[in-house]
C-alpha cells in the first residue's frame, strides 16, 4: 500500500487526506496544534474545520512530524502560505536523511510576504534542489472534495513525468488531476484569484448586481493574465483550472472564505474582525499586499487588486475605492 504524509490539519489538508485515503493510501495527517490532532485521533473527524466527514480507516492523525513522514512515499504540505518557510525549516533536518522521501508537494496558495517569493521559491530556498517538488491547485472546496463530489485540479512540476506520477495518487472517478509543467502559472492563478474573490464579495455585499460581478471577474482575469505574462506563466495555464476555473469558483460561491471576507467588509466589518470570528486563514488577505507590490515591481497595472489592498490596509474606505475604480479613464478592452 502506498503512503502519504499530509502536513496541515485545516479543512483543505483534511479533505485532501480523505481523498488520498479513499484512494487506498495509508495517510498520516499532521498539524502543529497537538491538542487539535489528539481530538482528531479521538473523534475520527475534524470537528473544528470539516465536521461530519468521518475519516477512512487508512487515515490517522499524528502529533509527531517525524512519525508522520517516516516511510511515506510523498509529503503533501497544506499549511497556509505564511507558514510554508517555517514548515520547510522543520522538515529540512529530517528530509535530508536517506530514509525519508524526497517527493514534496504543496497546496498552499500565496506569496511569502517578507521576501515576495512564490511558494516554489520558498521551498527551493529552504530545502534546496535535492527534492522533487510539485504544486496542486485548482477550483476545489474542501467540503465538496471530502464528500467525493466531482472535482478537477492541476498538479504542476517542472518535470512533467514527475507531475504525471504524482497525479496517480490523487486521481479517481470523482477527483480528476491534470498534469502541467507550468509551476508559476498554477501557483499564480491560485494566489491572485483569492484577492479578486475579496473584491467579488464586496461587489455582491453592496448589492451591485450580477452585471457588476461579471465585469469584476472578467477584468480581474485580465489583471491575472498581465501579471502572469510578466512572471513567465503560460497564458493557457491561467485560462485553465488553476486560473480561470479557480477564479470563477471563489468569486461566485460563499464557501470561499475570501469571498465571505469581501461580504463582511461590505457590511462594515474590518478584515481583522472577520478573521477573528472565522478562526481560519484567509489567504487573500495575506496575498493582497504582495500581489500589489509584485505587480508594481514589474510595472503591471492591476487596479482591482490595488484597491482591494487599499481597503484591507484601511488606506481608503470602500466608497472611495469603488469611486476610483469606476472613475478610471476609458480604454480598449485589450489594454
């Protein structure tokens, strides 16, 4: 039986662990909160983040990082982007031994705030070139994956043969995995869409209607494409599952924490108030500043993402941000 270590016991980590276990893998789910992991062991479900999804028999929760990855065929990191470096640093002394797998996948979405690095750059910076790495991303809500509802995602590695090998662990009748060699494109789509989903939540929270949401998604996609070109992502990747697919999902359904943050902002709450009530990471909040700064560094115009960051940082209020967006000069759609 193949085996996997899943690092990160939030809703998405738990859902992917369930998917792998349903594919007859032996899966160990690790998290930094030992008290939470002990509760998972006892309850055989993640009552905090993914209630009523009973663990398959081959899924177990593990408090020890070393024990979780020992004898695993690959490691899947599903920690928030801001915790990726810390997680890799914990792994570094363990993963460099001969007995530990060098196959590493992450499903984290975002940039590292301090360095502006993408996740693959953080992984390389800490773990070096002695591992085989890949990223998993696409339009996928944790609850639906854990419920075995139909889902399709992308799995990218610079080594396409390796991406195809890893895809077989996840792929099933309900969970389709498409291999790619465009790591930057898959990562970027999963990052920028979270910022745009906040904007979509604001639009709907203010009652601006379906026309406005459609315009927001379309012009947001144009922003994603512009940044993608500047960072050497493939346009076809951004038009696929990890880009357009994930953008449409998170901008139109309230299972998205990022979209719900936008709705909360429209209702007068601050981002910190919403996230305190939620008790989970909202990747778009952490990504907004870096997306704006990376765009600025590359001379890429991203007015929607810029205004999202202005609102989140409380530099401008919603009314002003919207007025500035709607008051922009006329342009050709291709610009």
